[in-house]
């Protein structure tokens, strides 16, 4: 007897969607999808949910807490929960606009209501960041197992169909790429790379601190 095929593909193809790092990492357009194996490795031990590399998150903003509580309530109905690092960052006075502030491509924070994954029954997505022209969207991906990671897509998945909807004309799975194993890992890489871009293009060398310099050294050695 042949075993039934799983209702989802258990591993997403990985890709990091970003722009250039000056002459050290070229980019053919506004964005490029980079092989994660070619990225500078990160020290996972630094990602403890406190965002120390950012100077912390600051006090929680009541209006942002209320918004995240509404998102969390919808997820709770599906047996899912927002990870603590995501909640702390998105509600903190000093952190919730930190990615917007450094974005070289004018990305902006947009925490939306959760939507069902178009590729995995029981999983949900929460968009939290989008390009100003919607060239790419970033989502928190939540699985029934409790796993939470970040994916990127050129598509607005808030309009995606349910996984069991027939005759879907788009290869949704092929349009979703895992780009970080946790939210804080994503935030750190995005923050470092965009600060480097600003420095490399003449918008302030103060962005190249020791951590950023070590990150860029990976490409100089390649």
C-alpha cells in the first residue's frame, strides 16, 4: 500500500531577499534572492529575545500591544501563538519602527491579521514588513507544531487561497522562501545589511560598527 503524500512540503526552499552591499555583493535590480549558504553566518546565541544588539526594545506602547493582542486572539482560535521575540519587537517604543528607519528601499512595518497558509493546512502567516512598491513581503510563518520562522514572497499572501481550494493558477509554494529561522535573526540581518548599504553608499559611516564590519568581511574574504 502506498503511503499518502503529506499535505505540505516540510521544508521550504531558502532564500534571502535583499539589495546590494556596494561592490562586495552586487544586485541586478532593487532586490535579488541570495542563496542562504552564501550569507555571513550569524551567532544564534545572541538571539535571546532581548534585542541587545539594538539596545533593547524599550517600554511597550499600549496601542501596539492592543493591536498585537487582536492578532494573537485570532491565532489562538487556530491553536497558534505569536513568538515572544516578535511581540516584544513589534510593541516596543524603541524597536517597532527600527527596520523602517534603516531600510534602504523604503520598506515599512505593516502587521496584518493572520491568514491561512496557502501551502500547509493548519499553518498561518502574519505579514509584518513590506516593500514600498510591494516588490516583496515578509511574513511570520506559524506551524501547528509550534515552529515559527520568517518567509519572504513577491506575492501578497494575504489574498492567497485556502490550501484545499481547487484550480489555483499560482504556484504558491514556489513563491514562498524561508529566510530566517526566527524573527530576531531576520531583524538582525535586515538591520545590519541596510545600515551597511547606507554607509557604503555615502549616507553615514557610523553604521559600520564592529559587528557590521565583521559581517562585511565575509564578502571581502570570498
